[in-house]
């Protein structure tokens, strides 16, 4: 490119040529070139008519000499020659501006899972104000965030043909916190464990423990979590807490539903109002139990009284201390039941069972109910079939709809009879299991009151007199007390 003419620049232009009334200038970024024609005053040493300024040949030589070679606007240049506009700038070259790269972008995926603190819609337009779904559960491997990388940008070009480098977009790191993993290419952030999402100081973490500082009520809605749940207050009536891990409740459980894949600890006790249901695959511990149903895969340990409740444990039920009384209701455990006292002086019905897996006992009760129902239905079908057969014998035939009814009834009866046979076989298997389950004991540190029903294995006895400091087991002659 030829050396610039030492002519002062004005405004945002840099002048490259200024002779014979012709001025060539470029913008400071070298992206645009302009021509302007200003006729000279007669008498100057360089008269404008000494050269043919307004010719494409002369203008082409000026542009080439000054290095203006890219983005030439040929139509504008031809128009400048054919129809000169004095004192008016005409753009005769247009460069290509560089396009800067885009900055890296972080997309937070877990916020887009249709997760909002809005009540669940019910049929008829109603909403469940307890089912707010505020707990954001994630599983190991779930995508939490993804990164769109920064781009290089697109280079530009000056009117001189020189490249204009593009500025690369700024990079950003994924907001990796505790228990998260960044993919090998650095573009995805995933959960390293099952848990709930926590976002603190612009970092995304996954925590195994979901903590509620106060009560489980309308402000929290029902809780359902893949890890451990800790409730600082109470669980109010009508609400539900579910967890794959342990559940710890520092307050009281009212008429609520608690279900755990681990252990349940209720430090304030259970005031169930005949609505509370507590279920754990592990053990259950509570201060007291009133009007509730408890079912544990392992043991149940209560440090105070149990009243008007049903307790079932896969291993053992322990009512601890001098306040560990079982007052009415039912307690059923596979291995043992230990209490300070069982029953009441008023003889309120109380049942305690050991030696049989509660699951077996529950299934036995269910099977007996099903057998009764199936047999009732078979009897009804027998009556209907007999009536239709009598009509057919008297009339010689039945209308098509009655004939179909007869055939359908016969098919249904056969199906029910097959079902009854299967249920009878299952009941015999359950009875055999109950007969084999002779292990287990009931220990009363204080008083065993009259009116209490005792079942150990397949033996049953009703207490007819008060006993103290007694342990009951099943022997060859039935239930014995020592």
C-alpha cells in the first residue's frame, strides 16, 4: 500500500488522497472508503482540467495506489463518474466487519423440569394444597446443567484486503459443587449420587439429606425424597413424608403418613387420631404411640406408652422403661415382644402375637377374606345357573340373551372355582409356615392383665388372671408362662 499523504484527518475519517479537487478517505476502522469531489478554484498551480479526474481509469489508479482493493462498490463508482455530486461523500468500498465469538452459556437443566411450587390439579378443577412437589429429587447420572461452548467468531476484512481477527467469546465453567461430576468434554454436569439439588454461591450441589427446618404443613406440602429426610418440627395431620433413606422427625407426628426405605425416628411421639400410618423397611423408634398403625421390616422401639394402636415388626417390638405399656390394640412381631405391662385393669381388648412373620399373618388374613368372597360369588352363580337351566328345561330353549347369560355364568364359575383352589392351596402353605414358626416369646416386666389374647405360632390363649414378671413361650403343650 502506498504511503499515506500527510493531510490532516478530520472527524472519523483518515484522508489517503487529496489532489485536483478529489479526496479519498477511509474510516478509522478501515471498513469503508469514500470519495468526494470539490472543484478547485481557478488559478491554482494544479488546475483540475490538467488531468481527467472524473474517469474510471484515473479513479481506479488512485484506489489501487492507495491500497483500496476489497469490497469495491462498482456501481457507486460508475455513478460517481457519470453523475458527480460536488461536495457529497460517496462510499465506494465496503469492508467486512469481524463478528466476535459468542460467550459460553450455561443452561441449568434441573430448573426446566416443570418443577414449580404450585398445587397439583385434581379432577373437577380442584387442587391439592398438600401436594406442592417442592422437593427436587435427582438420581445419580441425572443431567443438572450443560454448557454451550464459546465460539471463535468470524474474521473480517478491511477495504485494503487485510484480515481483521475476530475476538473469541469468553469461556465459563460449569457450576460444579459437591457430589456432581463434569463430563470428559467439559460440557455436562451430572449428579454423582441420588439426592436433592442445592444451589449455593452459584454452585450446584447434590445433597443426600433433605432438611425441613420447621413443620411439614401447607408451607412445605408433602415430602417425597430419594435420600434421607430430617424434619425439625412436626408432621401435621393429612400430610405425607416419604423417603428412600431414613426419616428423622424432631417433633410430633399427627394423623400423617410416614414411609421410609430405611429407619424412622420420631423424637416427639405419635398422636395419630386413628389416621397415622408409619411404615419403615428398617426400624421405627418413637417416644409414644397413640391411635396409629406402625409397620417395620425390622424392630419397633417405643420409650413410652402405646395406646389404641396396631404395631407390626419383622423382628422385635420393645416398649422400654417403666412407661412402656401396651394398652389395647394389637402388637405382632416375629421374634419377641417386650413391655412393662400389657392390657388394662378394665380388660380392654389387647392382642399380642409372636412367632409368625407379620407378612405371613397379614397374607393369611387376606387369603381368608378372598376365599370367603369367592365362595359367596360361586354360590350366587350356582343359583343363577340353576334358575336359567330350569327355564331352559321348561321352555325347551332360552332367548339368545338368556342363553349368553347362562354360558357366561358357567365360564365365570369355572374361573372362580380355579381361583378358590389356588387360594386354598396358598392357605395350606401359610398354615404350614405358621405351624413351623414356634420360636418367639412375650416378656412382661410388670403386669400382664386379664383379657389379653396371646398368640405364639399357631397356638392361642386368653389371659384369665393377672400375672407379673412373666415370659410366655410356646411348648409342646401350647403356651407356657415362666
